């Protein structure tokens, strides 16, 4: 028998040793947060006693030497002998890890989130700890050092009081510094007091010459919590909704109020732990809110036929709410263990809140009106925002991210080294695609159809598929959204036939650029390709002439020889090699850079270009286009 006791004792010592060796595993860290965690561990046990209904006062004292005392007026930790270990329950609670939960089962326990290792871990990490239990008219006391008992459980005096008093000195060998932050402790105690209606929780700081004390007590529980959160906000109705009800073994509390703000601040708690990742209680609460407000609005004709239901977002705009549940067996999920997983809780919360909120709306028609009005405004704003967004999206079809299918892009990604040939017709487009230097030359063929919109309004021009493809290929957007910085090619080269149709297309493109992409012209990005007009063949040589003048010169040089001359009517007549040689090869080609002096002139030109007469149009192109040869040299 004796050997077995020894084995148990060794286990206990090993457990406490593990806590001291790796304190972070048990209390998170050994900085100020870990230090606070010690205080919370001890206070949590007293709050449990309050949740069980046996305690309504907790006093926390910060002493000048760094030690802390936590006192409650509960039943007192049991001191009777534990049958298996033959030790006082008081000692077991303080020396065996996770032993606290075994006592007083079937109650709600504050679940201290990730940690909640119990007072034995606090004991292990304390230079000394002393506990006094006021019970049955006696005061029982036991002292420990670094977790190990240094006295028996002794009766030291008589008392008329009840409760547990724990004092401890965090171990300086483990904690970096023993500096408690009053405000940080106070905030958690305030929250605890909100969540434990009727509890007096006092924090007394004796570290300075003048003692500071703050006491938290909220008759209204989480109703007071909502009022507290809204102290800096503007509520839009007078009464805070509140419900407290038990469903099977789950205790459910919810409180809410709407403000004139837009943010949603819902805080969800499970066993007094702030479940920042939400969980089943929050899901149930939200479902109840959406359903109940929609039902009420329909029933009272505040949502008319044909109007859509409020969305979840609509009913949460400007909402301040607390949902707090207490369960005997809370299950926490997620990385931070701050998400409630108990599946049954969703339905329980949903039914309790639905019923109580519906009743509240019936009893408080003024509050109800204000709330529904808020939801309606939110819904309308959201609808308006959606429409505006859709419009923007529709607009930006013109600058959509997917490049047009018929664009044969170049592989170069540096716009300053890239060129785009806008080519008339699919057949010329085919030759250009084959003849180009694909590394830096892209080709976009445009169909003749573009002609049909020449005289059309701007919207119609913009809705033209060919123009859309062009804008997308350029990457700049158009109109107000035009951004030259997004231009994908620094040379835009219009390459059309030297016939009437070709000149029409060129004209249309020029007017389009004048009207909608003026900066592109101003910055010298627009060019007109110069395909040859004639091919002159002499022996094995080929000569290209780009004008009648040039043709005559060549013929003179060939000295009256009888040579075949062919006139190119269209780009399609040239094979890809010829097109490259004559019109696309930077070493040999001639480009006309399109320039304008100012916008006023451009506008005048536009009118002129749109006119029926051909001569002024021709003149424009000639006078405003300067020749640029061998751009790459
Ligand atoms: C288990 C059973 C009983 C009281 C407690 C735990 C208790 C624990 C702590 C920790 C800090 N303060 C506490 N107060 C009470 C009740 C045993 C009984 O009287 O039946």
C-alpha cells in the first residue's frame, strides 16, 4: 500500500515539474500575459462558484510585494479526505493537474480558453501559495512552495464566514517581471461581471502609496454590457432587448440594441469565454435575428410585396449585441479554441431568441419601427451600392482583363518595347500575324464592320465589338477611366489598305483616338503604317515604291528598261514576307507619327473628318502626320 502512495506522489511531483519546465505550455507565456493568466486561473474558480449560485463577491488584491490575494464568499473548497489518495481534497486540487474540474461536477465552469489548467499550475509557478478555506465554522489552511505542500491542511481558527482565500507569489525565477497591468486586469473583470449577473467583482491595487480600487457589479448582466458598449454610440431606440432562458441544460442570454452606426459589434461568449471565432451560438443568434425581423416586417407590411427580404447584413448594420451561453460540456474548436462547436446550441439559441425577440417587437412597437427602418435603409443602401458596382463592372467590360481572342499578342511585356498593329480585315491580319516579329509586335485585326458605326453616337461606338477589342488590347480603359500608364504598347500602328475602305477605317480610328484617347496621341504613341503602292521587278531585284513620285524615280534609275510594275490594292495582296519587308520591319519601314497641336484643333478635325468630303480629310492626315523612319535606330 505504501508503495502505491509513493508512486502517486511521484506522479504529482512530475506533473508540477513539467509545468515549471515548460510554463508556456500551460499558461501561454511567462510575460505579463502569463502573469495575468495566473490571476485569471484563480479568479475563474471563484467565478465558477458564483455561476453555481453560491458566491456573489470576489475580491482581488494586488500587494506591494507582487503577491496576489483572491477571496470569495462561496462554499469554500472541500477539505475532506479524498478516498483514493487519502489526501485532503484541498491538497489534491492544488497539487494535481486538471483536478479542479472533478469537483462540483454538473455545474457551469468558466472555460479559460486555451489554458484553464487550474490552480495547481498556478501553485507550481509560485514561490509560495497559501490557501485558507472558511467552512463549517473553521478556517483551514495549507501552504505550498513551488507547488509542494510545506504544511498539512490545518485548522487555524474559528470563523463565522464562508469562502476561499488564495494568496500567491509568482515565481521570479520563471516570470520576467512581476508587473501587473491594472487596466488589463480590470477589463477582464468588468467583462466577467457583465457575464455573471449579480456578481460583485472588486480589484484593489495596493502597490502604490494610495490604494486604487475598482468594483464591478451589473444588475442587468449583459444588458448592461450592451449599454456599456453603446456609451460612445447613438442608439436609435430606447429599450435594450434582453432574454435569459434555459433550454435543457444550456443557459442562454442575449441582449441587443441598434445604433445609428454601420458597423456590427456582436460579441459571443461560451462559459464566459469570448469566442472570437464565433460558433454554433452565434450562428443560431444570427439566424433568429434575420428570420424574426423579416417576419415582423412582412406581417406589418413594412416590407411590401415584391420587396426582397432583409439580408443578414441588412439586419446587423449598426447592431450592438451580446450572446452568452453556459453549458456543462462546452466543446471548443478551431486553432485558437475560441469557437463553440456544440451542435445542439444553434437550435436552442435560435428558438429562444426568435421567440423572445418576436415578443419584444410586439410589446415595443416604437423600438420595432426604428429597428425595421434601420434595416430598410441598410437594404436600400446595399441595393444602391450593388447597382453602382454592377454599372462599374459593366463599364469595365471595356477594360476587362481578358484580352480579345483575335489579338495575336507579342511576348515582350515591356510596353516601351512593344508595338500593336491594328490591321484592317482578317486576311491582311493573317499576313501580318505570319510576317511579324512576334517578340515585340502584336497584331489586332479589325473587321470592316467597324465602318457601320462611323456616324453613330459615342455610346454606340463604344458598344461596338471591334472598338471594345481595341480598348481591351490597349489596356488603358476609356473616357474617365482612361489611364495612359496602363498602355500595353507604346507604338500603336494603324495599318490599312491604300484604298477608300482603308482610309475610312483609318479615319474612324483616328476620330476615336482623338475623342477618347487624346493623351495617347499627345504622347506620340499613334502611328500610321505606310505600305508600298507599287512593286517594281527588275531582273532578280524587287523595288517597292511608296508614292507615284518614288515610282518615277525608280523607273528612271532602271533607265527605261521594260519592267513589270504591279500596284498593290490591298495588304492582302502581299505575302507575309513582303509585308514584313515593306511595312513592318523596323529597319526598312516608314511610319507616320500622328500628332496634334491641341485639343481644340482635334475637335475641329473631328468635325472635318466626319464630313462627307474626302479632300480635307486627306489633307489632315498629310499635314498632321510626320514621317518617322527607322524608329529603332
Ligand atoms: C467544489 C465543490 C464545492 C466548492 C468548490 C468546489 C469551490 C471551489 C473554489 C475555488 C475557489 N473558490 C471556490 N469555492 C468553492 C462545494 C462543496 C460543498 O460544500 O458541497
